C-alpha cells in the first residue's frame, strides 16, 4: 500500500510536537531541510531533527535541499534520520557517491532526489544501491505550490528503471500532491506520497491522510 509522508514544512514550528502528533496516522514524517543556497528558502537543520527524534518514533524521511550535502550526512545520521535524500544537482557525481557511502556507513536508508529539470536517467549510476528515488513535482523551495503534471512522465520513467534494476526501491513524489492528483501519482508508479499543505491545511489531518491513502491505494 502507498505510504503517506506529511511534510512538516506546513506545520507550526512553535507547536511542532503538537503538529507531529496530528499526523501520527501517517507512515513517515517528511522533514525539509533547506540552506538558502541550493534553494532560495531557509528552513531547519540538524538540531531540529535531533529534537524531533527525541519526541517521536515515526520514520524520519529527511529531504536535504542543500549544496554539497556530503558535508552533513554524518550529522543528520547522528541526529536520528532514518532516510536521507540528496539532490543529484547539488554536487559532482563523485561527491554524491561519497554522500551515499556515508549513509551506508551510518546504517541510514539512501535516496537521491531529482529537480523537475533533471531527467529520470540521471538516477542510473546510483540506482542499484538505493532505497528510494524522490521525484519533485514542484521546484524545490516552498510548500503550497502547484503540482506540475508534466512531471508524471518522469515518475513513469523512474518507475520503469526501478522495475528493471532495483524493484525494491521506493519511489517518492514530492510537491503539490493532494486529493486531486494522488491517484494519478500512484498510477504513475509512486510508492510514497509527500503531502504538506494537503494534510496540514485540512481540518482533520488524520482524515486527509486516510483519504490520500484511499485515492492512492489499490482498488
Ligand atoms: C518543497 C518541499 C516539499 C513541500 C511539500 O521544496 O520539498 O516537501 O514541503 O509541500 P506541499 O505538499 O504543500 O507542496
Ligand atoms: Zn520535500
């Protein structure tokens, strides 16, 4: 069944514990780390991940939107991340490979992320060793943006590569996902749906999570 990963970017950071509690029905918790360089926005860093880890047992899916992420892998692993995603556009291939090796050494699940401009084939050099590929369906940087339907082609292409080279690999779709497109995203091959505003903007976040699962789920 499809996993739902609410993004705390849409939470109230002064009431983070309360807002994490509101999405406890979800499968994973998506944590958006932004450095003001790789993306124009600045969000949260290592100390916040550490604090979140102390307050929840949820699986922490940490999306690093930072330049040269290999510099920070050790720190985020120690802080308690369960999975880290690094953007392929954020460094040279050799340094992306270093970042993935550091995740492996720390026993954390490994993912690469693709901006909308990046082609599906860019995952190929890494795919066999990955636990997840993250396909962005908005330009990374902000929550609440409009879903880019043209990215469904990339999702389908990544799905085909995963089926061929590493069928156990998860495929996460992030950006503008909600009730209007969850079914299409799932049909294109996603196994994890990130949802920020669609969950936190709903009157009842647990219900919104259930509805997304039903939209995306089989049958
Ligand atoms: C955007 C982030 C997303 C975002 C999702 O750069 O990576 O995770 O928070 O939020 P929504 O679902 O509102 O687009
Ligand atoms: Zn994200």
